[in-house]
């Protein structure tokens, strides 16, 4: 089974209905490959490096970087991982043992979620499909390319997973 660790919890600050600051959650997956999903914004660099050091590795040890979608708050540190391959989101596919990527549009037309089989269960790293921990309960309408499609893909991911890593929050257990 793969191991998954949130090495930097993201944030989303909304003031008066406008996004005033945002950085994605950064997740580390270790299996037969070392994978980073989303890389936050450039000011998070030191926190990401510290998080990796706690796992006994450095940025140079990462094999693969996956961005859930191409927004700056999810890919601002891609260049930190000089030895990694940037995985281009084209189709749903198996990445390696216990890790797969599926197309989950809604927030944008080219959003992807990463599904990871762990000892604790199946974890979905969903980017802004579910940006914050309370998105499913609050009734807040997300920033969406297609809200109805986003709702449909949220339901699909919830059926497929035991835990969710939110795009700008932490890991939550599915209710």
C-alpha cells in the first residue's frame, strides 16, 4: 500500500466574496515512486522543504509532480522539484501501484483527482473539486467552470473514497 502525508495544509481567504489569498494543500505519496500532488505558491517553499525533510527526503528525491489543475496556487513550486517529471493531465490512468488519476472537471474543465490506496483506506486528493473541509456542508457555491458537473464529480469521488484531501484544507474522513 502507498503512504500518504499532507506536508502543507493549504488555505483560501475570501474577503467580501473575493479570493484575497490562496495556496493549495501539498501532499506527498510514497510507493514505488515518490510523488508530490500540487505544489502551493512560491512563499510556501520553505514549509514544503521542511515537510519533506520530516519524511527523510528532499525535493531532489521526488520522482513525479502532479497538479490537480493548472492554477498558480496549485503549481507555484513545480520548479522546486528539479529531478521530477511533471505529469501532464491528459487522461484518467494508473500512475503506479495503488495510485491512479481520474478526470473530475467542474472547477475547471481539466481538473483531476488522485486516488491513493493506503492502509487506512482509499484517499482522494481532489484539488478544488472540494476546496475546503466544509464545502460539502456549507451550501457555499464553489468557484466553478461548471457547477452541475462539479457536483456530479464530487458525488463520484465520495463514492470511491474513504478520505478526502481538500484543495485548500486538510484531510477529512468521508461522512
